[in-house]
């Protein structure tokens, strides 16, 4: 408990150092573009692949589970859409991204810590937390919503594909009717709001673990594992809180 | 000139620096020597502010380092350069970008001017043609040179080096020593170097501080280090084969 409070305090101090006006805006924007490419654009393919497959599987599983003649067939499309828009494309996708992006951030910053690159910046009078962490945080908060939108489209596309392949009870026209049925645009907004919060959690939590590494390469590895675990837990916690605040 | 006065630093009850006072002079290469684990790195980290001493004062040309406010500290930081033991080059940037980094952060010159300055520094450390390589693509000696170029980019008044020639072959080590000594006299810098390399001691020891068990045992220059009469220092020196041979040669010459 004491340890947890101490860590929280350290995290707050790091945030105070990170969330300040950059020394040089030109350097900030240069870093920002780099980070958006490295952390965001490079994650696009994995987001698209996972979303198509999961979308397909969700549609197939739902169709197998509601074989009752009492339930109209468009329910399959409707339910698939709701799952993808509400939970999969934001929360589950960000859990996956926490693994990819979080470990990347923690190991990069951790390596800079143990090889004294961060000390070198501090000696020059550069605010290392601000220079290293802020572009990652802003970059992710800008780009993860884009990834989420991609995931929504491709996930639903996966469902449509399933309706073509599966045949049987599920027809493409029923599915397409289902995905347009009772569409609530706020669900998309809700997912995007969630993803922006997740982006902040992933980038700052992972950066915190990397920034405070002491020791060598072994500790960097441990830090990157802790970063992923902690980010995931925080995402789930935030999911509960945000859902409560926004939907009920 | 950098002065340290009565520096004490303890880690969880273990006293690493015990009342160290010393003066590091301008335009000279000031050496801190001592056994491995004697506290050299801790001392230099205290002087540059990566650690905070438990007590004592640090003066940069009479400016009190520890009680400085933030803007003043940031101004002083731009007058300081530090060469880390592992070079600490930014590995996501090329050599040229590394040298340009402090300029990009703080210099108000145009980007053409900055690049010119960076190329000048790379030329000064004799590292032409490597500007577009990444740190992982160059040798240890070249990394040291690149790191020196980065530290001198903003024309520092104070230069600190932690074991600048560890892990280098003797000839490269000698070249790095000469390079540091050269820029020190050329730009009238106050340079402080941690080392346990006896070649460096004899080569560039303008002012030498010997620490043992967290205390300053002896201070002098390369010309009087051989006959200091200090037992701990002699034990340290003559553990090195080179020194023993130099001493033997001297005695035979005196006898002969
Ligand atoms: N951050 C720290 N926390 C606790 N103890 C430390 C810390 N840094 C250094 N020490 C201790 O301080 C002592 C001196 O270490 P230091 O690194 O200054 O030695 P050194 O003279 O630089 O040795 P070397 O020549 O091997 O580099 C060691 O006993 C070390 O264990
Ligand atoms: Mg050391």
C-alpha cells in the first residue's frame, strides 16, 4: 500500500515535469511526427488484421448462437455492430495496443535511462521528461482514435464478410439491415472518448516505468512487462468508470 | 574555476564522500583519481547536479550551485558539458543530429549556421565522414569523439568527463586525452576528469586530486605525484606496472 502511494506520487511528479510548455516548438513537432509514425502508423496493419478477423468471428458465433426462428436474422448484424462499436474497437483494441506500444515506449525510455542518455539531456538543461514523453502522449492521443475508427470499419467489414461466406441463416442483406438498425452515433463518440483516455494511460504509464528504471538491460525488460500489465489494468479500470459516467 | 567545499554524501548509512574539498582550475585538465569504488563517479555527479550532496557547497566561479534558482541553473547548464562513461549518444539520432541537438534546443542561429557549427565540432574532434552514421554503426573511440563534439557544441565553460578513455586501446586513449587537453587550453575551460588510467595521469595531470575511501588523500600535479610521500597514493600508483618501471628507471638514472 505504501509502495503504491509512493509510486503514485512519483508518477504525479513525472507528469508535472512532462506536462509543461516545450522548450522548442520546432523540436516538439519534429518529435511528434516521428512518434505518430512509429507508434501509430506502424500499428495500423495489426489493427486492421485483428479487427477483420474478430469481426468475422463475432458474427459467426452470434449466428451460431441464435438459431431460434423467433429472433429475426438482422439481430446478428445489429449485435455484431454493437459489440464492435461499444467495446471491441476501443477497449479491447487498446489492450492489444498497450502490449505493442506500451512495451515499445517503456523499453525505449528505459534504455535511454540506463545508458545515461536521459542524464545527458538533463545536464544540457533539457527537460527530458517533456522532450521524450509529451510527443508520445500527444501523438497517441491524436492517433489512437484514428486507429479505433479504422478498427470499427474493418471489424464491421469482417462481419459483412462472414455473412457472405456463412450463408445458411445469415444473409448479407439481413446483416446489412442489422448493422444500420437503431444506429446510435453517440456510441461512436463514447468509444472515441474512451480511446483518448486509454492513449493517455498507455503512454504515460509506460513512460513512467521506463523513466524510473534503475540498473541494466534486465531491469529494462522487467519495466516493459510491468508497463504492459499496469497499463492494461488501468485501461480496464478506466473502462468501468467511463462506461458508468457516459452510458448510465 | 569550480570549487567544492566539504562535500558529504551517504547512501543508506554508507558514507561514500566524506568531507571532500577541492579546487578545479580554469584552463587546466583537473584529474580525480582513485580506486574503483572510491567515489569518483559519485563526486562528479554531485558536482554537476545529477545527485545532491547531503552537505557542502559547490561553487562555479563563485556562483553557488546548490542554492541556485531554476532560471539561473538552466543558464549555468548551458555552460556545462558532460562526457559520460558510455558516451550516452542518442541512439535514435545520427552523429550529426546528436551534435546538433543542443544547438537545436538552445541556439538562436539559423539552421544553416547550426549545421555549420556542428560540422566544425565534428571536424575539431577529427571525425569527418561519419556524420550520417548512427551511434550503433561506429566504434567506441568514434563514439567518444562524437560525444565530445556534442559537449563542445555550445562552447561550454566547464567540461566533465567520467573515465573518458575506458574501453579504448592505449593509442586511441592517448588521442582522446590529447583532444580533451587541447580543447581545454584552447577554450580556457575548467575540465574535470575521472580516471584510473596512469597514462592519463602522467600525460595530462595538470591538477590531480586523489581520493581514497571517500576522503581527499592528496592533491598535486603530474610533476610531483611520483614523490608525494603519501603511502596510500604510492600504493595506488605502484599497483600499476608502468609507474613501477618509471620509478625504477628514475632511481637507476639517479644512481648512474
Ligand atoms: N545510486 C547509488 N546508490 C547507492 N550506492 C551508490 C550509488 N552510486 C554509487 N554508490 C556507491 O558508491 C560507491 C562509489 O561508487 P562510484 O561509482 O563513485 O565509484 P568510482 O570511483 O566511480 O568507481 P569506478 O572507477 O569503478 O567507476 C560504491 O561503493 C557504490 O556502491
Ligand atoms: Mg566511476
